[in-house]
């Protein structure tokens, strides 16, 4: 297969443990291991805490080799409380700080110029930076959409649907997406949305996020965590990930309040993000809710094994704007999932048959579904095995990387 020069532009990258970062890094490292020349322009890690990691704080651009990949870290603004305007400044600051690095890569000698420029969205504004670099280098542009950030901002109330900025953002998103020679995203429903936004069908490609092989089942580690957190003898309903608006995690606290009488059940929420303080306030006084920081990668396998069932809330209107990356590892852990999603949405289709589904925003329905699973170990087992099978069929890393590599060979050809 043709070996290509690939430039990857992504705000989020390892060592961020959740969200887009692990997948951007996994793709870059896999392509490098297969003999491609891969260069990454990334932001400084900050997610999900919304605070630049201490090892990367201060200074300007930082360059070095990470796991066989040349990586340049760009300085950018990180708001402690990411409101609508602050998010725009945050994303724009990365697009601007990445521009000189991208230009330098594009204007190298032909042997080192990128043949394919891959950019992840969010951040949509950095697609403009990638487009400029691709044009200068005579390279193909591949846009990979992890999250329809404009529609997510509208769905979560960060922007007024009818406002002039919202109308401009929709137009800009559509115009930017149509610049791609390939435009990929992570679910069939999101692929359909790309076509709705004017991207030609021949350019649209589904590239799923994969289950992380580092998070293998770890019963001994799970027992250790249960002992540490005082969970022996209780069933655990687990949420682990970012705590932000589009998740609507507050519904988990409401469900826990309705199930206080179940002394055999504990709700465990592990995560960080802009809504963590508010969630702690809502959960105050509930002895069946535990909040912990996001656990390091080396404990994730144990934590996923510790759960008896996984919780995946989404607000109404967001289930086709992003397919949560955490779902892949939930399914791979062979545990059932209880999600909030409407029929016909992408999230509903992924969970149907390996978990329970309830309407978004309906805490009583969510609590009832959780309680039914708590009382039905046979159903938990059946759905758990179905979840593992689905992960193996749809989210295996090697098959996904094979497909990406094949498309890169076509674009570089």
C-alpha cells in the first residue's frame, strides 16, 4: 500500500484520557507504525478539566516525538467556564496558533510536504487552517467530524437558534464541510447529517471510534476499587466521562433520588468538566451517589469491570449530533447500558438490543429502567453479552484503521 505523508491537525490529543484525544493519538500512532510519515499539530492537553495540564502549562509552541509521531503543541486559550463566546475564542485561538505551524509544513520540500491533511472537528475553525495548508501543499483535505459543534451549541442553549450569529455559524459550518475531499464521521445518522449539510455522498465516509484495548476486564482491580469506595455488596450503576451540558447528567441525580430506598444500589459518577460543581450541589445529602475524579487509564479496565450497568444520559436533540466515545468501551466491557435517547436516533440504534432506553429528560422512566435491571440479573447477563458482541462487530480498531489507511492511499495517489 502507498505510504503517505500525513498532517493531522487536532485540538485534542493524548494524553487526554477521554473524548477525541485518545482517538486522534491512536490514529496517528497506528499510521506511523504502518510506515506512513505522520506529523501532528495539536493543542496543549486540557480536557476534560478545562485546565492546561501542568506539564504543558506556560511557554509557547512545544515540539517533540511522541510514540513515533512528530507532535507540535500549540498554545491556546482555555476558559475555566466555557460559555458560548468563550468557546468560540477558545477554538479560534487554536486555529490561529496552529496556522504558522501548518504553513511551515505545507511549504517544505516536496518529499516532506503533506499529501493528505486530516483535521478533526471540533474545532471547526481549525478546518480553515487545514484547508489553507492543503491548498498550499497541493494535498487532499480530510475532515473528520466527531461532534457537530454548532448544532450542539444550539441544542444546549449556548446560542440562540434564531440569532444572527447562529445563522452565520450554520452557513459557515456547511461551507467549511464542503471543502473536504473526504468528510467522515462516526455513525450512520451523522453521515446522513453531513449529506443534509451539502456534502456530496461520494465524499462521505463512516469512520467509527474504536474500543480501547487498554481497558481489558480486570476483576481483581474491580474488587480493589469496590473496597476503596465502600461498594462491597452493592450493585453499581456507573457513569464515567465528561460532565457538561450535552450529557444532561443531572438526570442521574434525579433518578438516584427516586431510588434512595434501594440500599443495594449505588450510583457512581466519575468525571470532570464545567458542570461538576453544580452536580455536587445537586447530589448533596444523597448517600447512594458517589462522585469521583476521572480515573487514570491504568484503572479504567478495573472500573468498567466494577460496574453492573452503565449509564449514558443525553439531552433531547443531541443524540444525532455526537455518538459518545465512551459508549464503545461501555459495550466492550460486557455490561448493559441504560441510555436516554429517542427512537430513530443514532444513540438509540447503537444501544437497542444491549441495554435499556428511556426518553431524554424523564427521570422517573430512567429510575424504573435501572430498577428493573437491578432486579433481573439474567437480563443484565444477556444484554451484557450482546453489548460485547456488538463492540466486536462494529468497533474493532484494526478494521477501522485498515479502512482509513485505504482511503489515505486513494487520496495520496
